[in-house]
C-alpha cells in the first residue's frame, strides 16, 4: 500500500507541476511589499511563476535517458545541485551550461552551485538558490576578484516567503546560505538550506538539510573540477523517499604529461523507507545505474552515471556526471512525464595552457655587473664576447685584451674601448683600426711578413706602430750605417748594461735608433753623442789647446830674437 501511495503522490506531483503555470497566473503571485517596502524583484517573481516553457532545443537524443544523466555544458566546471523537478525532461545530451534551466526546460531548480571557466579563460562563480520555469528568482554571481559570502541579506530572505506563497507552494526554502568566491585561478561556490519543498506542500517533494558545492581551480599545471551534493530525509507527501542521498564528481587534467583522472561516487540510503518494496542493494553501495521501482509507471534509478571513463562522449575527457537518486513517472522509451532528481554532481576539466617562460637574459646584456669587475655587459665588460654571451667572467688565461689593458697598443694616441676606434669591445684583443686600412696591418697581423724572425709592433724593428702596414727595414745591418738602429744592433750603446728593445728602457721599439734614456733618435746615417764619444772629444780639445799655447810662445820668442 505504501508503494502505491508513493506512486499516486508522485503522479499528483507531476500533474501539479504541469498545472502550475496556469494556477500561478490565476493567483496573486507576489506581494507588493517585502518587509514594509516595495520589493525590487516583484516583477522578476511575477515573471517566474507565469513564464511559459521555452521551446525544446533539438540535440542528439540518448537512447537511455534514465541512465545517462545530462552534463550541463562542456566547458570546464564543477557543479552540484540539491534538487531538480523536470516535467517532460529533454532526452538530448548534453544540456547547456545555463544554471537557471531555461535553455533546457528544467522547471524547478534548488541549490545549484557552479564554478566554471569561460571561453575567454576567466573564471566565474554562480549559485542558483531558486529558479522556477527558467527564471532565477534568487541567485549569487561572482567574477574574478569578487566574494559573496554568508547568509542571504534581509531583502533576499524577505523574498523567500513571498516566493513560496506566490508560487502556490511550488518552491519553498528556509535558512539559506550561499557563499561564492572567484579569483583569477578558480572559483568556489557552496549552498546550504535547512529545508526545501518542491512541487507543493500536499503532494510535493520535501528535503531536510541539504547542501551543494561547485568548485574549479588551476595551479598552472593541473586544473581540478569538483561537484558535490548531499540531501537528507527526502520525502514525498510525507512518506520517506530516501534518508540520505549524496554524490560527488571530480575531474583533473594536467599539461605535464600526467594522464587525466575522473572519479564519480554516490549512494542512496533508506530508499523507500521501512516496508516499501522498492529498495535495491546497489543504491546503498554506490553501484552505477542501479534500477529499481516499478517499470514504466514509476522507475527509479540510483547512482545514474555517465563519464569519459566509460567511453561516453558528452564532453572531451575528463568529465563525469552522477545523480544519486532519480525518480521517473510514466517512462516509455526516451520520454518520461516527469523526473525528480536529488543530489546531482558533475565535473569537467581541461589541462591549462602551458605558460610561456621567456628565456633568461644573458649576463652580457642583463644590466648587471655579474662578475664584480665594475664593468657591465657587452661591449663594456672584457669577459663578454657578444651580447648573447652568458658569462661576464674573463677567460681566466691571465692575458688582458689590448682593448682593456690601459695601453696604446697601436700607437694611434688612443687607448682601449671605447676610445680607440680599432676596438669593437673591451674583450677585443687588437686596437688596430681595420676599418681605415681595409685589412689588418702587417705590424699587427700576427705574421712574420719580412722573414726576419720578428713579428709585429713593437717587436719588429720595421714597424713604427701597430697600424704600420710594412715590417720591412728590420735593422739587420750595423748601427749607424743607415740600415740598423741602436735598439736592434746587439750593442749596449748607452753603457747601461742593457741591450736593445725590449730590454733597454731607452728603447720605445726595435726601430728606435737610440738606447739613451731620453729616447731621442738621431737621423739616419748620423752618429749620436754617447758617453764614450764625449770623453774622446774633451781629450782632443785639451791636447789641441796645449799645442796651440806652445806654438804661440814659440812664435813670440822668435820675434824677440829677430
């Protein structure tokens, strides 16, 4: 008898739902005042109870609508729903992501929490507290950076009682809390109510404490979506439908090569109450798609399941949908007169796009003195061979490049980079200005161009400077004969014990024709005055002076004699 009463009351509930729009239009749907003032949502409430159903949107029809619960949108999301009443439910799959149910003709929705990622990549949170015939009466919405938390304010609470009265007791809620927070990386949404009545006080469905969650988050590598719902003490016309219905769905996708994961769970405890011959073992232990009830007339499905794990295709993997308890009325083929769902959950995840990590700036172009030598980047730091060089450290060979050694290596009167035009950077090892010569000068090309065994300025006496383009005239002859120089003749010309360039400090190069400390060079073919030559001249001067004096005295004596 109790089973028959349940069937009868469910039939009455469905009939009441079918009649509700007309009844609602005939009755004063919403009061003109809420808590002593005009209700700003009065028009919304009136439209909700009087709105006609939208035209059915044609999609792919599933051959097993009772065991293929609909996914609400294929975008990444986590969604939990406390309860849905749907007259003449749509057999097409998937449904849209519309949380109000308007697009998919869901008639009554209570406690749908949804966190989602939109097509533009941003996150969004929404809680449909109550929707009637496609019109959301009360809802909470958040975008990135927003938080809506805590119990509903007085105005929203003030709408709940008028909603209950104006809808002919089709939807009644009490002690409602809705929390929604959305950031740049996800959204968390939670709904709870102490009691909800759907479909009328006499023949409707009544639930005790209920809650739902719809969350989504990303850490840059993985995206995780979670939906869940829990309903206690669901009854129909005062008779127990189930003492507990709960479901959850979790999907995760990563961009690091980790395989996607998807998990659905649910259970229904105390189905039908004591003495009602409709319970099935699979309801309590979570067996997917457990069918019980009365075929055709009142079929019941526990743990209705659809997911990418089973090769289904409502959305790209990973996704999952789980409805803990579905009760159908007059189900024939793909059509049913009505469907009542409690504790539904679903999830879809997509791997985050890989972050593009810009390459590290090389040390030789990062604006930092990486080696602490007081010089920064190419071309200023001698340790840099180019702007793309990733080390400012010097080669470690101990040799200092000509363009950073503090010397005028090419004898052009200009020293080092950036002052010497022959230097392309501080690490350049030649100060010779090849741009002006068209090629590297012989006196700085690293070759023994004249075959004298001496290479380049200042070692080759034929070189007047590093930019000299001829090593010829290397002073292989005797000093002073026009073909050699003192600084290249193998003689200690200034008597200081040091011979030739580079040993004698008086020599600026092998071409210098004076070892004297002054560095003054005599003309070609002339004999410079040295210490030895000066002594000889003085002796000659004294000798000549003495001879002259003797001759003068002798002449005077002869004159006297004459």
